[in-house]
C-alpha cells in the first residue's frame, strides 16, 4: 500500500492490549499508515478487543454498530474504510464475528499482528478474512520497532511485553484459551527493546505479561532467567529510572523476585498481586494453587524485603458456590492486608471454561450486593492509604501537561497521579514533590528540587492492615 492512510486503533482491556495496539501501529507505519485519534475519516479501524468478561466482549459489538454508520458515510463519499477486529474476542469468536457484524472485513488473533500488512492486502484481493492461527513463527521476531518519533509521542513511560499466554488454567479464566500457552521472550530481545525506548527518552518501563512472574526466558548461553534476574538486567540500562511489572500470580512469586524488591532500587515499591478470593474453598475451586495463608505469607516476605511496598489486587465476587461465609473471608482479607487499591469484578461465566458449567452459580442480585460491600472496604483502605501521603515528599515522574495551565501531572512511586505547578520542560524529569492536598482522584504537590541523579527513595509509607 502507498500514500498516507489514517489508522484508528481502539484498545479494550489490559495493558497487553495497549502494547499490542502500539505494535500494530508500528507494523503499519512503514506501509504509510499514520495514527489518528478518532475513527471518522480513518482508512483502517482496528478494535483491539478483550474477552475476559462478558461485558468487555459485548462492548465491541456496540462499538461496531457505531463504526458501521461511519463506514456507510465513507462509502457514500467514495472512500473505503477497512474494519478489523483484533485481540481476544477475535481469537475466541473467529468467523462468528463476520456473521454477527457485516461491517467487519478482517478478524485477527493476537498471534497474527506481524502479518497485518499481508492480511490487509488479502482483504483487498479476496474479501473478508479470518486469521486466528497460532503460527509457528515468533511474532516478536517480525514486529517492527517503533520509530523514535512514535516512541517520543507515546510519552516517558512504556510497557514492554516479556511473556504472553498462560499455563495455569484458573477455572474462571479465558486467557489460556485466547492467548495460548505461556511463552517468554529471550532476554536479549527485551534488553534491546528497552534500550531503544530509553534512547528515545522513556524513563519508566513496566514489564508486562498475562502471568508475568512465570517469566523464564532464555538468557545468554540459553540458560533460563527468572523475572527477578531480568529486572536486575533491565535496571542497568542507562536512562531507565523506574521499573514495574504486572500482572503476577502469587504462586509464581519466587525468591529471586522477592529479593529484587529489596535489591533493585529502580523497582517501584508497588505490586499488583491478584488474590481473587479470601476463602480457601473458593481458591481451590478456582484452581488458584495457593491458600489464603500462603498469600499472607508471601505478602509478609515481600514487606520484609521492601517495608514501604504498597499492594493492590484483583477480586472476583460470586464465583460458583461462593457462600456468605466465603465472601466474608474475602472482606476480612482486604482488612488484614490493607490494600492500597484493588479491582473487583462480578464473576462472569466465560464459554469453554470449567467454572462456567459448575453447579451453584450465584445470582446476579447477590453478586451486585457483594461487589458493593467489597468495593466499600477497598475504597476505605485506598482512601486511608492516600490520606497517609499528606505532607510526605516523594519522587514524581512528570509525564504530561495537567488539566490547568502551568500544571504538570506525574505519578508517585505508588502510581498515584500527582498534579504539580511546573514548567513543561520538566516533562520526563523525576522531581521531589511534597503532597499538600489529597483529592478523590489525584494528589496535589509542590515541587522541592529536581532529584539528580535519580534514586528512588524509600517513602516508608505504612501500609499494614488497619
Ligand atoms: N494473571 C492474573 C492472575 O493470575 O490473577 C489475572 C489476569 S486477568 C487478565 C485480570 C483479572 O480479570 C483477573 O485477576 C480476575 O480478577 C478478572 N477475571 C478474569 N476472568 C474473570 C471472569 N470470568 N469473571 C470475572 N472476572 C474475571
Ligand atoms: Fe488467567 Fe491469571 Fe489464572 Fe492465567 S494465572 S489462568 S491469566 S487468572
């Protein structure tokens, strides 16, 4: 294809999809596609979908209804708009999407992104195409790196996929079916990608994967490296001042990773460690392969390694068979750990997963009521955590202009948005900011002095349970 064409990519769901959307834009850039912020007038619209819960999947079909109107308008003005559905809904539903949505020209699964230019040509030649194969080649060997300008435009923080897929098969989860078996990228490939990002001005990197701490990629000499070891290596890269990783499974928190929280100063004191439930009976039915006690032990070891560590988590309420007592155990676990924040979801039966056909499905009414009670407990702890930052000074990576003139917004080590008055040339700098106000959605700070050279300091936030 030649000549500039407008590309609109919309991401649903997790950070993996945000990363994949950027990679799709990078693959298409050499073929003349330029990203645009709105679907109107686009030559190619890609919806990068999420299948984790039913609501996430259904959103795609309502968006396709809106896109259909735009495509009809394009047809009327003799322009062609190509519509692609990518991601996990594409992988799970394949050709069914073409049947349900006549507007769609191309359906491609997460393992086919490197083939996008060819697939677009195939649509032009043959009409509608579905590609949800798990190819033998490694897509990461073929994915084009972003240009320096594209990296810059995406800001000073970046995600880097280090592993994909999952072999754990928790009974509620579609990921092992839509993303396939667990695959770790080799260390050299990851280091090269982070070096490129750092050279373009990225200061903070989040290593991502569906089960990121199952990482076991080939290091030099082909020895398998753990995530802990990889974090040490990535921390050596000049310019990378902050590291994070997500999302982790408690059973894969090995000694090297726990030690990295003590030994790698660039690793931010903030960890998302989904527990799903506080009840051993439910955890066993979910096949989570850890108990409540084991989870608490892991958290204690992490807090010993890094006393100012803030923990966040994911919870599912209304898993099949969850009783009032089971649910109560989840609430008491929230109080015991004192999470700095958490996502909580109503259990959503996913076709093809074991839990979807379990007896004792919980009614929506009970799920709604439990979700509200759990969220209230989580909100209480989150508010208490944020309140404790008042008067504290910590490092803030300034990311972009804030809402008001003269304001910049950045992130604390704990991922809280922090608004400060600061000149725009400080974007990309790590500054010391003293928190003077705690709002419902962000913190407000005043600048001390730029921290140079940057050393993430230990903010010593007490995060133990209330
Ligand atoms: N790998 C992570 C782990 O082991 O916990 C989770 C990744 S998953 C993409 C993100 C979250 O979605 C899960 O932690 C879980 O809370 C939620 N989730 C997954 N399947 C779900 C389902 N069927 N219904 C409701 N929530 C679900
Ligand atoms: Fe899904 Fe996470 Fe369980 Fe893997 S470990 S099956 S991604 S919930």
